[in-house]
C-alpha cells in the first residue's frame, strides 16, 4: 500500500464524514438561531430553552436522513472492500 493510497482513503473518509454530518449540523444551527432570535425578541433568557428544540429537531433529522446517511457509509465501505486487493501489494 502506497502513501498516496492512504492519503486518498483518509481524504475520502473525511469528506464523507463532513458530507454525512453537515445536514444534521445545519439543522441544529438553524434551530439554534431561530430560538436565539425568539429569546431576544421576547426577552426570555432561559438557557435550557435552546436545548429541547435542538434535540427534538436533531432526532427528527436523524430519523428522516438516517437511511441516506447509512447508505452513504455502506457505499464507502463497499468501495473499500472492493478495492482491497489493490491496496495489498
């Protein structure tokens, strides 16, 4: 296995992690922003108010996007296994 092979596997794995995590992180970011604006407008400064909507929406996002996320990860693992003979030289 060459150093370039390891670098390619690592780069692809990191890109996949970013690609799979980004939708959930963006959902959480948007909900946090909406709750922060709501808190500013209503002068409610309760710290725990941000956590409950974020957790609920994040779980809903995982439920809705979980199949896609798992498919992406399985496809990457299948690609690694299919190319396994190339890496052993």
